[in-house]
């Protein structure tokens, strides 16, 4: 008990509040663990903000937009007969209503699923991407046009013999777009692989559009080679939130005293509302 109390004072920086926690007679070590998990959640959130400008502490307005995604919109909840019933949050939720921990977990699960599908496809079908370090959404249409044009110049019998100058012009533009992607040049030799690779980038573009409200840019993750790290951080935040909820019953009063509210995730990520040090 004395050691747990000292740890809580370091975490909260408020001895008076810690005295209130002691009065609850709830296990202080579990309170301290929950607060440490809160601090880790904030650290994970900040990493995603710094690296990708993605805020995992989803605001009510952003969550409202994410309800366009079916797996976030539809939730199972028990009715009066204790039977599971599927409800649409778009129909039952008031605009601007606080985002609950359950809401946030559904966002994290679906976001992880989207990115993990891309990661698995990379490993299985696209293990050696030629253009990933320089690819962005605005290059997709130009590259597709260049592939079409180059194929039209490739005669069945003559190849590029009669169209070499035009083909070289296309390849030059392609090289200007991807100057650091040496393995992708010359395009006439890598054409089948680049064309196949383009299908993968179209999948990435679809993911960006699906998560436009969150500002997802899969191409940025690919260019910086941090898709796997992003997945790890999303998974970690989901685990931390689950731990906080799972550990809640024995320390319910204590967490209320600290300001943590499962019906509104905002205090979890707001140092002014729930001050927690990184101790």
C-alpha cells in the first residue's frame, strides 16, 4: 500500500487526490497499472500523429463520418430479452455525441484490419515492390497511362524497333517520376511487374478513400517503410484500452476520481482533464 501510494503520487502529481483513492479501499496497484496504460495510450497516439498525422483519439465529428464504414456503424447490443440485436449508430447516435471507448475500439479493429490486409498482400503477392519508396496517389493515373501507351507501341513482330523514340520518351517521363527506383527502369523491361504492382497501389488508394475522414495515407507508410510499425501501434492501443476496461470493475470508483470515463474517450487523451505523468 505505501509503495503503491508513492507511485500514484508520482503518476498523478496530486497527493490530495491520491488520498481520495486510498479512501475507496480499492487496489491501488491496479489503479496505477490503469494509469500507466493511459500514459502509454497517449504516447501511441502521439507517435501516430507525428509520423502520419493520424489522430487515434477520434473526435465526435470524425467518428460521425467514419460511420460510413459498415463494421463501425453496425453494433451488436442486448435487448430487453437479453438477445443480441444489431443496431445502426447512424440511426441511433446523436450528431456530436461523445465517442465511447467501445466506439474507439471498433475504429481501431477495422483500421487494423484494413492495414493488415495490405501488409499480408505485400508479403504474399508483392514481396519486392519496385516503386514503393516514391509512390503516391497522384502518380497512379499517369503510370497507368504510361503502361497503356508503352504496350500500344510494342508491335507483335517488330517490338519497339519502329517506335523506339516514342517509347524512350515515355520511359524518360517515368524515370523522372521515380528517379530513385532504379530496379523499375527501363520501363519496357519491367512493364509486367510494374503493371502487376499497380494493382496493389490501387488497393492502397481504396484504403485511403475508405479512411479519408481519418486522413489515412498508406503511400506515406510505404514510402517510410513504417506500415508494420503503424500496425503495431494500432494493435497496442487496442490492447491497452481493453486492459483499462477489463481492470475497471475492482477500481471503478478510483478511475472516476481520476476523471476517466468510458462513455467519453476525450479525457483519456487530455492531460488537462486527466493528468498522468510518463513515470
